[in-house]
């Protein structure tokens, strides 16, 4: 029926003024993607359904939806499409009418309603005044544009409890509100909301109002919209309103021909960690990430291991008067990332620009840890550096005295402010130094810092596996990347 499904108006619109296209976020969904998106909806065999398409463009998504649902037992399909740009909405009208007529001939009534206006404005008003008819399905490729905190869009969205920084997330949130309970939404959107700090209220909104059923990623960047040259990294997300959250299906393909489509399911806790106040949505992508995310070997939290991680408490400029180059009679070693050696720390450092020691005094006393075995991770790295996570250990044999200070550029793994069992400290360092963990970390962390919170959110092998790793590494003279990676791979 939809033999020549390619939609008219697309080419015409694509020749429109580039600046306007960018402003309105007019990047049209390639039909193979539209079809894939529609395929994610569950057909529950209803005779009458209602679809919402917000920012409908020339209607590719709605047409793909009709292709899937325009068959018995359907008797009626109500379509509600919003499109702001009249240059586009004329093609939208033509396309939807054409498909409506097609389906009428097969006995299915299709009732299109096209709103030539601003979805945020119209949608908020109809929701606030209870004038909307809740939809069974929503399909979206919304416009992307930042919305400032004093803009009309922001103020309107706030009125319905949506606080967000971009039109795309505003569109998705509003579409969720306009769905029935149990209603489904499929959207293609940038993945920035998954871990952007400013998107936290939006994540909280989504996670409280919907269950994530599936997330599809395109393994190679930007290919999904190659026609339009959009420099965004897109995901397709399938949400169901107000149902309990179950497992999440993660799927991936290189591009929009879906030839190498593959999928696996993960417990929700692997996507959004209970312990994470930011509610980052972590989508494993590369093979190795999928392996770690689904491996039974790496499921423990630091709490499960009885281990804590803290930021080094010594902020050197605050204790300037107590810094010293050598131990003297009243000093204890102070460790910086610059003290990292091949495997353990290398202390003291000659001609060190910073300080090798901190004087023990009532003002500094609380900042020291007792000498012991600790795993240390550098907090900062430069963009061009190969690794984000760099771990070393310190043992009592590396330092004189009873106390040690950890400077603020370090993260310290400890147990109730005391040292760890030596093999455990070493095992943790091996694990953290692996390429797998570094890739995994980069995946959900866009910046170059490694903070204690990030390390708390990672999953770890069991205590036994870590101790075995530590025993294995005792004879290594350094954390040779290839050797460590081979060892970690053997655990997968
Ligand atoms: C990324 S395009 C996607 C179009 C279509 N859904 C598709 O998948 O091909 C977003 C569309 O939203 C429209 N749009 C932008 N701002 C809008 C708004 N505030 N209300 C309604 N539509 C809007 C644009 O004109 C554009 O056609």
C-alpha cells in the first residue's frame, strides 16, 4: 500500500533557506529510521487509536506509523500533528491527506488534525485546561535548540512542571504529559540529556513518569542523519507512560540500514544507578562496554565491597604554612599525582615544585590518614591524554612514619579512613587501569575529571576477584597495559 512511501515535499523543503532550517531544527528523519521507530510500538490490537506527532515536518514519522498500524483490527486512527512552519505544513497536509485517502479505501477511517502552530504553546494550553484527548502513541523527531531560562518556552513548560534547557527535551516531556497511562512514546533525540548536568530535572521527570523500554544507538557517529549533516549524536528512545520499570533493551546498528542490528537486555540498575543522585542514564555502546555491563563478574558497588573512596582532603593553598619540602622532625609525607611511579608511589620527589611533606599540627592533624595500603586515582587529566583513569598504590613500605597526607588532586580508596588489604588495593588498581574501565568511564563521562562520585558509580568485580587480581599483580613491575587488558579480558 505504501509502495512509494517516500514523502513528497522533503526535497523541496531541504532546499529552503539553511538559516531558517537550523533555527527551526528542520532535519527530517530518513524513512528507514522512521520505519524502525514505528516498529518499536506495541500493537495491542486496539480498533481505535490516537497518535501525536509534535514537530511533524512533512510527516515522515506519522506516515511510518500509518504503515505499521493502518491494518485490521484498526477502524479509526486519529492523527494530531503540530508543525510551526507553514512552508512545511502544506506538504504535511498533502501527505497526511493522501495516506488518509489510501486507508479509507481499505475501510480504516483516518482523521488528521494539523495544528499549524507552536507545539509548546498549544500543547501546554490544551494540557493545562484539560482540553487534550490523551494519545495512545507519540512519535517525535523534535527540533533541537537551547531555550533560555527567561524565554516564553521555558515559562510555558514550567507551568506544567517541566524544567528543561532545550526544545527537544521540552517536546518529549510535553508529549509524555499528553499521553494516556500505558501510552507509548518513541523519539529520536540527542543523547545529551543522558548525562548533561542541566538535564537532571528532565531525567527525573522522565524516570518518574515513564519506563524506559528500549534505547537504540547508532554505533558510528552522525550517520543517522547523514543527509542533513547534523552534528549530533542521536539515540532512539522508547518510553511507556506510568508503568513499572522493567529491564531495558539496548540495541545498536551502525547506521540507518539496520543490517547489523543487535540487541541485549539489561537490568534497569545498569542503566541508571540507584546510588546516583544525578540520575545519569548510562547507555553501554561499544562491545566492551556491553560486555562489562552484562558481565556477571562486574556487578558490585564499592559499598558491597566495604570500600570507600574520597577526595584527598589536603588543599595545599589552605595549609600553606604547614607545607614543607622534607619531613623534618614533625612532618608526614604528602602525596600528589606527581608522586605516581610505575606501580606504587615514588616518594619523595627531588626538586619538587610542590611539597613532599605536611607538618603535623593541631590544624592539620585531621587531614592525615594512617600509613597503610591505599589505591590512588588521579583526578585530572588533559584532553589529549590517552587515559582518564590512572591508578597507583601506596603501601607502608613506600613511606616513612605513621601518617600520610593525600592532596586534593587525588582520589583515595580506603576502608573507614584506614588502609585496605594490600592485594585488594593492588587488585583495584589493576581493574581501574584497564582499557575496558577507561572506555567504560569515557562513555558516560564527557569531562576530563575523575571524581570520587564517578568512582562510586562504577561497578567492580567481587572482593575475591579483586584480591586474586592483586595476588596476580604482585610480581608485575608496572601496570603494563597489554598485560592488564589480557587479564581483565579473561574475566569477561
Ligand atoms: C527535526 S524536524 C523533524 C521533522 C519530522 N518530525 C521528521 O521526523 O522528519 C523538527 C520539526 O519541528 C518544527 N518545529 C520547530 N519548532 C517548532 C515548534 N515550536 N512547534 C512545532 N513545530 C516546530 C520544524 O519546523 C521541523 O519541521
